[in-house]
């Protein structure tokens, strides 16, 4: 089982979460085959209202005996936050690209269609209603029907993971569905790095590290469980979790500043990312600090 592929670590979760590749390996390890069945009484499709719900039953069948050794259930619906909402960005009236950012004051301020984001470079005054009247941030997903197949597969995957955990009797080792939150795909977790020395002294506050300034906020390190589930905020959270050193973490910090200046993340996402950043900063600082061992 490979961390980051078969299972992942979640900031704030005690147990790692089992992912689909890991579930497939566990089922194959026991010489079994999954059999999926939709449970019709717990399924619903309504293209007019945009509500979709699917529930799967996954039976794990032995290839040698033909007997059912375990069973799992999984459900998904379009009113889950990851499907119901989307992140809206300001679009350029000229090229229709969502590459509008706030211009720097030293260059005249206003709004700019940022070329590095695929924009056309057009500039607009700060009061241009074609820009300011646009809704940004978390909005209802009008194209929820496009996610019908995604919701179906999510329910199927959840049933398979549930069946694999039941088959291997490993609920004390793995949890599931927490992958809907941000995954720590690195080698450790900010809350507790696997195999960390019990004798290593914990730091009360983060020592000077990457000089990324989030502005006023809490200075104490935290280990949050942040539900960043979609859009650029989720990608930035994964970047923080996967940072292996101060330099790579600092690069993610600069991307967060750019995303915030361009209005591509909400204030809540910015706050959540700040917590993740500080927790990762503390983790890297502790990892770089030499452990103190007493002579036996």
C-alpha cells in the first residue's frame, strides 16, 4: 500500500482514509471480485430540479468459492457541497476568460485581464460595472446535470471502499469518505507524523520559517480539518499538504496571495488556507529541528 495513492492522510483525522486504488488492491489480495448493484428505492433522478441521488450495494465475492464474503454500501447526491456549489470568478467582457484580477496601485489600479492566466491583457477602471456587478465566490452550480455521471461514480466508489474495509476487517486502520476533505499527500501529517519520536520536544509556536505574510490573524499553530472540496482552494490546500520543504511551501504561499488578489478564492477559503499553511509551517520546522536523545 502506497501513501498518497492507496490511502491518504487528512489534517485533523486520526486514521488515514482508504482510497479507491487501495480498496481495489485489498479486494484482489483476498482473491475476490466486486459486484455492484444500484439500490432503486434509494435512487432518484430529476433533471428538472437538478437533484440526483444514487446508492450502490457492493458485494465482495470470492473467486474461488463464489461466496459473498463482505458487503458495502455507498451513496452520493447532488446536494453535497462539493457538487451543489461552484466557485465563480470575474470574467473579462472582451475575451470572456475568467482571468480578471485587481491591478496594482502603482500601475494605476483598476482591473486587469491577466495574460498569465490566459487573459487578453485588457484593462478596466475600478468602477467599471461590467466587472464590479459580477457575482464572485461560492454560487449555486447551474450545470449540476453535467455532474450526473460523476455523482454516480462517487456512490459506486464509496460502496467499494466500504466493502473492502469490511472484507479486510481493517476499520481500526482506515476510515473512508474523508478524502472529500483536503488530503495530506506528503509523508506525514501536521497533527502527528507517522513514526515521529515520542521524546522529541514539541514547539509551542512556529520558529521563523517561510516568510509568507497572511496579514493579521492568529499566531498560534493549529491543526485544522478544513473542508476545501473544490476549485482553486482545494488545489492550493493540496499544494500546502504536499510541500516537502520551506521553499516549496513558500511558492504555494505566493500562489495563495495571487489567488486572493485576483478574487479566485473566498475570504473563508483564505482563512482556511492560512490555518493549513501555519500547521504545515510548524510541521516542517519540527522536522528540521534535530531530535534530542538522552544517553542510556
